[in-house]
C-alpha cells in the first residue's frame, strides 16, 4: 500500500487556549485521581494500599526509563518541524519504532521479576499487583508517547479528550475490580486498562491530525531514528533520575519501615500532585514556544509564565501549611494521623513543583537536555542521602524533608540554565515573589483565625473565601495585579479565541 499525503497540522493554538485545555485536562485528571485515591485509601486500608503504592513506585521506577527518553526526544523534533508535514510523519514513525522495542522489553522484564522483587521486600502479596503494574507500564508508556505530539504541535485540546477518556476508564475499571474483591491487584490491572483505552483514543486522534502513516513504524528513516536516539540518550538519564527522585522516598521507607508506613506517607504525597497541575498546564502552552524553530524562543512568554506561577504556587502553599490537619482528616480518614505532618513538611516541594515542568520542558525544547543530566543525578543523590539519614531517626517525615531539599535544588538549577540560555530576567520575578510572599502571609493569618484542627464545612468554605480575598487584596495593594493587567490579559485571551475560530 502506498503512503498517503501527510496532513498539515497547522500553526497550532494560542498560548491561552493551550494553557486552558491543559489546565482543564489537569483538573479532570485531578478529579478522577482524587476520587480513585480516596476510594482506594478507604477500601484497601493502610496495609493493602501500601502494597499498591509500593507496586506503583516500583513501576514508576521502570516507566520513564522504559520510555528511553523517546517521547520527549520525538516531541522536540516535532516542535522544530511543526510546519513540515512530511518531516512530522517520519519523525513520529521513527520514534514509534524505537518506543515499541524498548517498551515491550522493559514491561516484560518487570512482569518476570515480580516474584524476586516481592521476595526482596518480604511482601508476598506484592507479586500480582506488581505484574498488573508491569502491564500498565507498557500501556502508560504508549499513551505518553502518543500524547506528547499534541503538545509539541500546540494542539493541547486534542490531549484533553484523551486524558478525560483515560481517567474515566481507569477509575471505573479500578473501582469495579476492587469491588469484585481483587484488592491491590485489581487496582493495578484497572490502571493498565485505563491507559490502554487512552492510548487507543490518542492513536486515532493523532492519525487524524497528521496522517495514519505516522503510526507505521515501517515508514521511519534511519536519519530521524539516529537523531531521536541520540537526543533520547540524555533524556533517558534525566527521566531515570526523575523517576528515582519521585519514588526514592517510598522505596527507602519500605526498606527501613513497613508497607503501612508507605501508605501513610504516600497518601498525602499523592494529594500534592494536583497542586502542580497549573504549572503542568502552563508548561504545555508556553514551553513549545521556547523552541528554536520558527520565530525562535519566546522569552517574554517564559518570563510571564514564571511570574504567574509564583503567585499561584504561593497561594497553594498556605493551606498546606496551615490546614494540613483538617485536610488529611477530611480526605484520608482514620489511620492516617501522621499524614498531616507529612503534608505540612511538603510545603516547600509544593511551591517548587509548579515551576519544574515549565523550566525543564523549556530546556528540552531548546535542545539542551544534556545540561539537565548532572542536575537530575545530583537531586536524586541529595534526596537519597537525606532519606537514609533522617527516615530511621524521625520516621516518614524525613522523606518529605529529603524531597523538599532536593526539589528546591532541582528547580533552582533549571532556572539558572534558562537564564544562561535565553537571558531570562530575574529581577521582575523577584519582585513578584516579594509581593506574593506578603499576600501569602495575609492569607495565612486569615486561615489561622478560622482554626487549624477541626473545621466545619461552613468554616472551611468561609475561611477559604476570606483567605483568597486577603491574598488578592494584598496583590492589588502592592500593584502586582492591576485593572490594566487584567484587561490586557482578557483582551489577549479573547483575541486568541477569535483567531482560532477564524
């Protein structure tokens, strides 16, 4: 059969539209994740949820390295050639060929080693949950590869459809299997089912956008395969280090303490994931524009995105610090008392987590991923060293401290790289940080006034509204947020929607 003419994906959407759909994706994911997490926490209990969390952590250690950096490497070259339909097709076909080879091998190895791994942790109930996660590693990896081109081509609206479909499928499958009595194993295989469904939807949308030949590995050319593989080498090290960083706390806690302690630590840790969603959404809208392709790096968009993140993350940190006890009590229930201390200790991580996606993806799209390698490795070593020292002495809170220190280093180092690569201005960012700190202090005072332990639903809602009002008032007083800036942002957003409609 002959090759069809590749479709032209167009100029893509505006930053505002892409950010909006990326944020909608994160909100949808957050909703499904919250429902599923809270259900599993209560249905499985600390012990079985700890087994599931441990299997998930081990699977995550395999996921990104199994991708071999291919998803981000392929996306980088797609972004650089987004106006060339033929190049996009061959780039995606080349990346897919490599992805299938590596993904199948990694997942098969994890499935086969589930028994020895469970024996090493002295957790016999870990075997089949780990095998379910092995299948999920492959399906999640395929979904990740198929979705990243939507971001590179600035068509995030398409990924929104995929994310909602996958999240709904995962939640329904996991709940159904657990209700049928499959326990942690059901939760693991439900995850695999959800990602497989999402990958099928993504493949159909990608074929419609750029042409079905992009999904035919036989259409790859040697030149593109070599370029993708070379850049993927740096991404492999970074992804492997990032995975280790994300899961090192769980693995060390499991080694020194117990699976139940893993559950008590990981429950609040997973809740903090949603607090980085705005940063993830903004990175989808801004980072591809920092690529050197087309009109070159959009430095102004990067600077504006970072200043906005300072404000948003400062507002999110306050309730984590002040209301950690009522939040964990309400969401996690009995058996997770120490989780409040973990959540409170993770406040520095929550603040920094919003910036990491935008800064790291910007470096990737600039083609300078190799600069990230030593930073990623050092972050893992810092986290590991602190965990080994503190967890045996102060318990699971030591894992939170290790995460904080390592992630602050990781984010700060990427900020320095961006400054060197594109001349990022730091003075406006510092000014915004000072204004946001003052606003956060005002918000914290209001939340303290409503209490820090037992809160009624009415008090929680009233305190949240009053706290946000105080935060906004200080921003207005300092001049960080003005009517002129709001009107300008509204005008740009409306203009972007109008251009897309045309």
